[in-house]
C-alpha cells in the first residue's frame, strides 16, 4: 500500500537541490552587486513607487484612481527603460537587468509592468527568486 510519505506533499515545500545558488541559471553571481535582490527590497520599492504615484496624482489629478494607475505605468516604463530602476528601486538599491533575449528594454519594461499590474504573476516565483513577470520579460531584479 502506498503511504503518504511515499508521495510527498506540498507541505514539504518545493524541491530543492543541495548547494544550488539562486540566480546561477541566469548567470548572476551568488553574492554582492549583481546578485539576485533579497525579497524584502521588492515590496519596499513597490510601496515607495506607489506612494510617489499617489502623491503626484493627489497634487495634479485630485487623486483620481485611473491617474494613479497611469502614473505607475508611465513611471515604471520610463525609469526602467532609461535608468534600469524606478525611484523606489533606487532608494532600496536594486535594479532591473535583461538576462535573456535581445528585445529592447522599453518592450521589456512594458511587458513587466503590464504583468505586474495583474498581481498573480508577481506572486508566482521560480527557484531563482524570479517572479513570473520578470521571467516573461526576460529580466532579473538584482542588487545595485
């Protein structure tokens, strides 16, 4: 008879290779500059960016919800394309780098931002600590 221990469980966590370095499949270093950014920096930078968009929207557009969203999209695409990081990412010292493919950063930033707005791709991660919106866009968020 098959026992539960034989099948494993989602409660056991994801399968992990002993000694696997996060980001190594992407060609990133294990530590230091250019390594995969720690998890806590991502939501912190997102909160800073969203707060900045809310502030600008309150000053210029009376806090209109659609203006908040439009400002967030424009800020992400513009700053990621020109500087490789949004203001919130600059503040917590992370940046977004292309890791595969040859598409221009503007297109990567647009795809990444559109998928981030859907929320689900932002909470599904792979073993390299790369959320789905980064996987699809061919980018990685690294320590600056």
